[in-house]
C-alpha cells in the first residue's frame, strides 16, 4: 500500500522502504540509481521492488568526474534538474500504481504529493531540515551579529521557486515526519499543526564498537565531522576555544570547507590550533571517531546530525547544541553534554563541563554505547510502521456516538 520515493537514496529512505517491505506494505521504492558499484543500496531490500530512473543522474555523476564540469555536476541546479524530473516521473507513474499512500522527501515531492492527493492517497512527507523560514531567521540573526559572515550564508540562499515548492509540499502532507524535536519546533513556530508532525530520530550504525583505552592524558582530543561552515556553528566553536585558551585541547576537523571560511577562521582566531583531515570516506570517518575523546557538534541549525549517533556508536560522548537531534537521544551528562545554540558562553561552559568530566570518560563511553544500541535502525523502522498504522487508526476510526 506504500510507495517510497527518494531520487538519490540515503540511509533513512532505505530504512523506510525496508520497514514497509518487512510489513508487506511496500509497492515500490522509486529512485534514480540503485546498487551502483556497491553504493546506494541496502542489503535487505528486495531489488524486485525497486524502480530506477537513471538517465539524468548518470549524466550528472559523469559531469562531476569531468575536469571543468565538476562544479556544475555538484551544483544545486544540477541536483534540482535530476530531482524535479524524478518527481514528475513518479507522479505520472502513480496513475498506474496500486497504492494507498506515498512516502516522499523534501524538495522532490511536490508533483508526487499533488497527484497522490488528487487520487485520494495519503501523503507522508519526510522533512530532514528545519522550516525554511526559521532557517532564514537564524541566518539573519547570525549575520546581524557579525556581518562578515554574510558571504558564507549567502551561498545557501534558495530561489523563490524552490521555497514556494517547499511550502506547497508542506501544505499537501497528511503527516510530516521529522527526525528531531528541534525541527518540529520550527514547524510549529511557522503555524504547522503539531498533530500532523511525528518525531522519529534516525538510527545508529549496526556495529557498535568500544574504543581503545586512552594511555596518554597530555591532551583532550575533540573531533568534528560534516560541512565546515557557519551553519554548523564552527565559528562559535572557535570562539569558545579561544575563550578557554586551553593548550591541552586538540581539535580535528573532517569535511568540506565553505569557500573562504577557513581563511576567515584563521584570521579571526589565530590562537586556536586545529588540524583538517579533508573529506573522509565512511570507513575512514568511523576510524577517526575512536581516536578522539569527545565529538563536538555546535550546529546553529541541523535537522538531526547522523554523525551524533555514529560517534556514540564508537563510544565517543558528544558535546552538542540543542538545535539538532542531540536532545532527542541524550540527556545532560549521560552520553554527552548539551548547550543552547548561538551561545559562546553556553558552548564554553559545556566544553568546560565535559573536560572536567574527563576522569570519568570510561563511564561516559559506556553511556554513549548504550545510547547507540538503544537508537538502532530497527527502532527507527518500528517507528515508521507505527506512524503508518497510527495514521490509519486515527483517520479511519469510527466516529464517537453521543449518548
């Protein structure tokens, strides 16, 4: 009864499809490419239930490998060119699909959702990011405090047509599924009925690994992985570390820099020492977690942060802002430490608390591992099935009879 559509595939979309498959509900999983050179796949998904539309995505991927066209292939317009065509194709295919509901994702769902609603189907809308108006408000707040950040935020500005499409997708959804209470809060602030929103945190990697025991206590090793940009609060982290002025702290960053942001940070905070590993493969990233004592995630806006659960699955406690999925998976001092986003004093205090707790790092590691085991992908799939079942039990329940 359920069609799942995601043009590019990602871990959570595969898990949604698998949840439906395990419940004998999956009609098709619609995507562009599947099992390409061992990537974009899930070992448990039935390939007979997967429908691919590959031509545009293959062209885009080829462009990313061609000198002179790499930036074009990775651009938002190229991604949109692929995703919008996928959305139109799935919408057209719905006319011949025997399904009662669709599960679709932000930015590439409007046509499918509209066709589904026209045909009387249920629309489950998966939103991995904060409401676009709240994201813009956070950007204005950040840049008003420091106008030199404007160039790094401007790169994320979206055209009016895409923002209009986002709003249309939200309006068409029967249920909006988000990964964190933070995202739900941004939706409610923008007038979305809380009763339409379901919070389902993502899952941790299946293999939970206990990190090696530290021998040296000469320094405290902190790690961050992800896009290295103001959106992730990296400037707040550098400011907090500069305030602490603790030479025993080693900071390691992995990921891709926002253009010009590294130079901005080095000029602004010359006393903060760090090393940059560049973009890492998933296996390289998982290896780096266990080489560090704390994972820092100072995001000013993040829909969840899968890296949080990845770090916890390696026994690494987290220091994370509340503008992420962290408050949904840890409590203060158990598996990590929380602070209010956009607050250098709050971040500094959280770091000081974490560093002061270094002596009980083995206990924090055990808490991290227990949390990762609790927030498994199996738990996520159970939540997906419950979301579907609860929707139909509520919407299709018989009316109450007045006595």
